[in-house]
């Protein structure tokens, strides 16, 4: 029995996983493909389709943050005699707009061994601030978190994570966005926001994540008392598709680049039947001002593992920083990264340039 064709019905939606936000009669996308001659496999690439529906808007409040969507699919197939091939392929999953590297292979499972949704195991925060660490706590996610201080557990949290996740079947449907399947009998009332920013007010020096396979992942918290500079927080969407915090502790520099156009104006006039012009009136008149502010930040001394963190920062689609109690969008301007090691560089500091993601002169009218 040879595969002739397949039709992908794809639904993408947010909110509860109970169908209230999904029109079963109107898929978000309907794709039809026929098998190439001599092949018995049809692949559907849906990463960009799903990514278009994941829009992360951040105002500094995690409670209202949405970083993922539900994805449902149904794929009826036909053979060379136009008969339906059974069973019908269908499933559901939770999608984040993450990515893997070339060396990871196709559709890498970024959360296979640990549900920590960031690459670094060391976090630097200013004294008096609370660490916020992204952890996958939904179905198939971490089962709990322990907060450790001076070797003693000061607080614990437990999560309902009793359903294992799987990646979509790459022989039938592919997705570079991370997709985790969800059991409808369990997840019917589950919201599409399945990651948690774990934090603690008790200033733990370690956070231990209990993974769904029973192993643990330990994140070390280092509290930095910066006496000279005012530490600045940057949020960015990392390779897991979730918001991650990064503090810059050292020198900060700002500059502004102003561009404009100009036109020639005729200032000749007639006064008291005499032709003349005023030396107070300009003949070169500027217009169309554009003002781009930029920001240069320094991390201060960090571990070697921050090579990966900075790389993800430079690859991010979205980043923000906080100034004067306002959360403002920024764009990493630095486009190259020299990987640093403690052997070659002794003490490791990263300097990153950012552009503010807006014109300083308000052009929104």
C-alpha cells in the first residue's frame, strides 16, 4: 500500500485546552501534499505557521505573559487507489517559538533530560533582588522545585506533571517550534501558559528542579553587591522560546544618533515695494528627524557558560529593559561574539550594544 496524498488540518489557538477557543469546522491552516515519486513519506513543515501565532508582549508582569499556543492536527491519508489509510493521524501539543542548533539534528527535544528552560546553571542577581528562572511545569514538566539556603531546604513547590511529553512524529509532520503532546483527558482545563517563572523571597543560594524522570537540576544563585554602578535588568526570549532575565552589573553608556533631511526655502519677499529677504529666516530647513538612542551594557564577571547565554541574547527576536519604572523594547545591536574562557581571558566580561526599538521622536500619530 503506497502513500499517495495527505491533508493536514492544523488548529492554532491559546487559552484553555477545552475547545472553547477552537473552531473545529475552520482549521487555521489546511495543507495538501502528494508523495514524491518513489517515496512513501510526506512531511509538513509548520514551524513558521505556528510562529506567526506566538506573539510575546511583555510589560514587566509575568502574570499576564503569554509565550505559547496549543496546536492540534489531523492528517487523513489516501493510497494509490484513493482509499483512506487508517489509522487517522491526529494529535495535540503545546508549542513554544524555540529553536535548536544545526548540530542538534532535526526537531531536537530541548527538554528531554531537564525541564529548566534556560541554558545556564548559574544566575547572578543584585543583592535584594529575587531570581526569576523559567521552568516547564505543565504536563510532562518538572514535578517540583526545592529552594535551598546554606544547605537547608527553606521552601518547596510541587507541580502536576504526570503526563509525559513527546515530540511530533517527524516521519509525518515536522515542527522546529518545540511541541509537546497533551492528553485531552487530563489537560482539558489546562491553559496554554505552561511555563513558570520560579522565584523566592527568601534569597535562596540554590534552586533544585525535580525533573519528570526523577533526576534533579541545580541552579546556583550568586547575589552581587555592586557598589559603583546601578545594575540593569534585560529580559530576552531565549532558545527555549521563553523569557529569561539577565542582569548587567557594570558600566553603562548611552548615545543618540540623529538623522534628518533638509530642503531649500525661498525667503525673498516684497516689503514696502522693495524686494529683499530677512537674514533671520533660514534657507536650509530641516525636516523628517529620526533619533535612534543606543545603549552599551557590561555584564561584569561571569562564568564561561554565559557564552551560550549571550549567544542566545544576540539571536533573540524580542528583548526589553527597565528604565525609570518603564519596560522598554530593545534590540541587540552587537552582531558578533568572541567566545571567552577563563584560561584565555582570566575574568570574563561581555559588552553588548543595544538599540532602543523605537524612534526617540514619537512618530506614532
